C-alpha cells in the first residue's frame, strides 16, 4: 500500500512544482518588471523596411519634392528617436529644445520591444503624411505595419507588444500635433505655389522667372519661414552669391558670365559618357521616375546600415540626424533661394549668349526636354541636401566611410551601374557638381550648397544627442 502511494505522492509534488514555476512565469509576464533589452541589441531591419517604403511611396507623391519630403523625414525620424530613448542609455531627448513638444514617458521598470515601438511610430506618421497618394501605395503602409505586428507577437509577450505599440503611437501623435503647429510648412504639398511674388521682383537685375517646360510659378517660396530643428536664425541664409562672382553683370568676362560659359561648355550636344552619367546618376528630379533629392540620402543611409550590419540604435540615431539635417537644409536653402532670387543659367544664357541653348535635364516619362527646376538657382538644393546629410551620416559611421552607391542599379532609361566613393563627403561633392553638366546650376550654386549644407550638418551634430 505504502509502495503504491509513494509514486503518486511524487507525481503530485512534481505537478505542484511545475504549477508554481508556471504561475511565477505568468506573474512575471503580467507584471512585466523584466528589464528591457536595450535598443542596440536589435538589428537595423525595422528601420530599413520603413525607409524602403518611404522611398517607394514618396516617389509617386505629387507636390512633395523636395521641401515637404525633407520636412516629413525630419519629424518621422525625430519621433522614432524620441520614442526609443529609454532603450538608448547613452542618448538624450531633444524635446526640451522645442517649445510645445511634449513627449509621453514610458512606464518605469516595464519591458518594451523596441522594433515594435519604431514600427508603431512610423506607421502612425506615414499614414498621416501620405493621405493623398494613390491607394495602392497608401495601402502598403498598413500592410507593412500589419506584417510586422504579427511577427512581433511571436517574439515577445502580448502585454509587452501592446505596451510598445501604444508608446510608439503616443510619441508619434505628440510629434504630429507639434508638426501641425508649424503653419508655414504643414501640408505644404497641397499648394507648393502660394505666396509667389516673382512678378513683383521681375525688374530686379537677374531676377528669377519661370522656365519652359514647367508649372509657370515658383515652388515653395514660403518655405524659408518654417520652423527649424537645429539651425539658428543666423544660419537660415547662405552667403551672398556676390562673394563668388561679384556684382550681377551681363558683361562678357564678368564673374557670372564666365560661370554661364562654363555651364554651356559642360552641357554640349556631345557630352562625354562620364559627364552625362554623373548628371543623370544624381538627378532624382522627376516624379514617378525615382525618389526625390532629399530622399536619395535616406537611400544612401539604408545601404550603409546593410553594409555595416548596423544595430537598431545606430540606424535610429543616423536616421534622426539625417532627417533633421534634410529638414533644416530645405528651410535654409529655400529661404536663401528666394532671398537672392537669382535666375537659372537657362534664362541668363538664352537672353545674353545663345537663345537656342537648352539644359540637359529631360523627362523620359513625359517626353519633356530641356527642363530647369521651377525655383531660383542659388544655392543648389541638391548640394545643400547632400552636404548636410553626408555630414550627419558621417558623424555616425565615420568621415572616411567609403561605399558603392547602388541607388539606381538596374534603371533602364540610363546606365544604372553603381558608382564607388572613398567618403560620404566625396559623394556630396559629386552630387553637387552633377547639376552643372545638367545645365540647371552655376558652379557657385554647387560650391555654396556644399559649404552651407556642411554648416547645417554640423549644427545638427552639435545638438545634445549624447548624455
């Protein structure tokens, strides 16, 4: 009798012990006092996925290029950064720098699954930033979110997942409300042509006028009034173009005349393959053909994360720095463009040197030939965006970081072969110069864009990112 009872007693004891362990595990999950893994313990992939989708959606988003795109990237990436700070112990919030921005706190001692935080923040903002894109593109925003949520629910507890999702959304909502408070730039894609005063300035020497083909108005003349995230008022405007060429002049041999001749020399009917390739490789001008000039640097950052197998912290910080740099580059460059209001090379050359001359920027989708972007020349937006973003990205991955850029690999309308560079700054220089052989900028536009953009990038890097 005793012999038969002993196995039964042992069985009951084992079951009781298993129940106790199971209960303890459940309690730990319910109370969730487990310390979270820090953000750097995850990989870059969630950032990469949302970057890729941004590049795809923005490519077809009418009215966004280039200023609203840069604006969107600033807020999108700042939100992800702020939402994940409790998992990045070496980094500090920037919210105290911005009046009216109040970032919701995390629950002290609770676990967060940081990829789910990023996913929720990106989904919340992108689904509001791109409400007017084609439905098949807009639906991809929800599809990516839903796919990731299913995965995350298998990787962490339900409670941790929903806590993480709610936090990401709460931070994004706070950033969205703050973004809306900037009346100068919010929803700018809806009317890129408001506040045009080019007709009032038409009698100024060298004043910008619309070119053909084009919309017949200047795009984003009001953008310089927008809120900045890093630069102070003294950096809202670049150097005067007269520092490069002296007073505006149409005389042969004058500084501007010589620069116009250089544009013509670079932009001939028989461009060398290399010259033409450089111009096309960096153009990124045309809706539906490729992403826009600011987004090009998000695409470059994406490649860096993959090349370096970056961790999530590195990707979040780099995205935030690049986003803020692009945001402020748009404010500064467009404020400067409409302050100096200098005509494009096309206008100057046709009026003074050769009425038959045409730029080398064509649109293979519409058949339009000889395009000049519809805003003043100085400084180059391309150059300002590129230098600001390169400076910001280099602060994370190094100033001697070299890479091969595959942004346009397999494009059919020109040679989409990759190009290799010894540093991000070298990329910024070539990006800037590429506008001269296209015939849409003077040398000084490119040079000042690089100098000015680098200053903007350095202002971004000086923000108190680290504790």
